[in-house]
C-alpha cells in the first residue's frame, strides 16, 4: 500500500493531551505506550510524552521496555513492563537495565528476586493486587502472603517494592457499583502492603476513565492510555482532548455502475440507482474493520460518503452518487476536521471501542509524525 495510504500523527496534539490530563490529575503520570502507542508509533510517542511531562512510561512486554530503555534521551524516564513469564529469558537483563516490573503473582515475585541475584542489583517491583478485575494481579486471599514474601525479598536486598497498583474494570461507567467495590478492595490491598512493612513510592489505580471521572482513584500516579491519543472514554466528563492521528488514502479507480448491480463479496449491497463508485485501496488487513461494512463512511470530495457492501482484505468501495470523483483524490478515514470520521465513529460502526480501531491499524500504513494537522479545505 506504499504511496496509497498514510497515518499522520501530530506531536503537538499528543503533547496537548498529556498536559491536559496532567492538569486534571494533579499527580505524576505513567503514560501507556503499549501496543506501539495504541498504533501511533511507540518510540516517537514516548519521546513526545516524556518531553510533555510524563515521568513514566508503561508497556506490556520486556522487549518494548528494552526498546525504550536503550534510548539515551529517555534515560531519566521510568519504564515499566508488566507481562512476563516467571521463566522468561531476559528477565535478569531487564532487572539489570533498571526496568520496573509489574508483579502479579507469587511465582513472578520469586522469579524476579532470582533474576535480581543474577543481575547483581535489586529489582524495582510494582506489586499488583487483583481488586475485582479478575484478570492480572495477586488474588485477595494471597495478598498477605505476597506482601510478606516481597518484604523478605526486599530485606534480603533482592528487590525494592517501589509501587503498589491495581486496575479498574468499569471505570468507563462512573456509576457502576464495581467501582466503589474496587476502590474499597484497593484500600484493603494497600493495608496488606503496609502491614508487611512495605512503603512503596507510588500507589496507582486510575486509567484514563478513572483519571477523568473519579478523583478518589488518582493516588500518587495515574496511568492514562486511550485519552492520551485524543479519545475520552467518559464523554459525560468533557476534557479538551485532540485526536492525534489521521488516516488517509487515495481513490484508486472510479467507474459508473447501473442500478441493480451487486457490490463486493456476497452482493450484500445492490445499487438502487446508477452511481459512480470509487475504489479505495485499504481493507481489513490494514485495520479497516470488516464489521463496519455497510455502515462506515469516509470523507471524500467535500463530504462524507458511505462504504458500499463488504470491506475486503485490501479494498473497499464508496458511493459517489452522480459526483465526478477522480482517481487520486484524497480519502480521509480518520481525520482532524469536523466533518471527518474519527476512531469513535469507526468503533460505533464496528461495534467495538476506539482502542481496537487505533491499535488495529496495519503495518502497511506508514506512520508519519508532524508538527500540526490542519483541517483540510473542502475536497482536501
């Protein structure tokens, strides 16, 4: 798809979002740059966020953390990884590099302590309690045991518990009873950590939604993700966030088809009238969700136009009516202008969330970073 599509990310918008969320939080930030910074490009996004004031960066895998830790300009920025197997190769090297490790089980705790012995330095650990997400984190019946084990490893010089944390399941539904239950559980988890004699530097619970909607969750640090990239998961709590990325392509070909013509696989759409149809060379292999078939719209030749029939692996068809659209004209799939679709629109059409739309953008679409996206003129 080289030359036929691009994803342009605006570093000024990203910096703006970091600063806007920091003002709300009032505490330090761990900016989540996992999943290639939600599809935006991890390294450039991390650099912008650190420059804008994010003192910590969060990733999933050790290899992501290594990639960031090797960058000289991020030497003063904390990097945390929180997915690793107890027997994962490279754990000692991660400890040796000073990468913070999110620990969610007794097995991980013991493995990190052993890795620290091989590395010759204490591991920096954030101990995670499962407070109701029922996913990662030490189960409540093991909190006391895990905290005491961590304290013993810390006393032996194998690790330093620098963080205590958890994750919220329903923060994007501010009135959900699970939120109050999880906040109470997190207080109990912190009590177990305190009872073991541990004094973590930071306690962190809030994701994007909680950061925006619930001041009680902010503690000593917040961990925004999707909001950094311009999408508010709790729209009832307005925040001046600006979408960071635009995705554009170009019309590859145009043809006139008569009424009654079936379009794309399965002929799920049949033209009710004669129409000009444009072919756009992007598809679900590039992250254009097939589930949005028949509902999605793109911005082309001055207005939004509907996608006809099924979105294919590498292409889709757009209804241009009687308008004389030409090959080579720009097509905006995700844009910065008021008339442009955005990731919220695509998530509604596909029945998902903007996180999935952004992280699903395919590798065939090059990521470009620039100083500022401007809404295009009509037809742009």
